[in-house]
């Protein structure tokens, strides 16, 4: 839960919209939309995560924005 909420805080502070959720296998999945530089900043942050996180790998699939999110949410 801490990684997801920290991701939400980072995204919101960068002006990025989208969502983040845990997957059943322990991975975290997120969708980020916004200014390219802001999204890159959040992705860079995800490679390390919050203090105490154990990030092993980050896969990025760059696409054109298509959802048009209004906010950033933690999905359960």
C-alpha cells in the first residue's frame, strides 16, 4: 500500500494523472498521463520508489494518451 500511495503523491506533485494498483503476483501497475517531462520524472522516481521499497525492475510502455484522466487514483 505504501508504494501505491507514495506513487500517487509523487504523480500529483508532478501534475500527472492516471492510476496505480497492485497485481496479484506482487507487481505494481500504473498508468501515467501528462506532460512528457513530468511523466518521465514520475517513472524515474518509480525506479527507486519510496524509502524502504525493493524495486527490482520497471517496464515502460510509452503510448499516446487515451484516457483523459482528471486526477490520480489508487485502485484496489
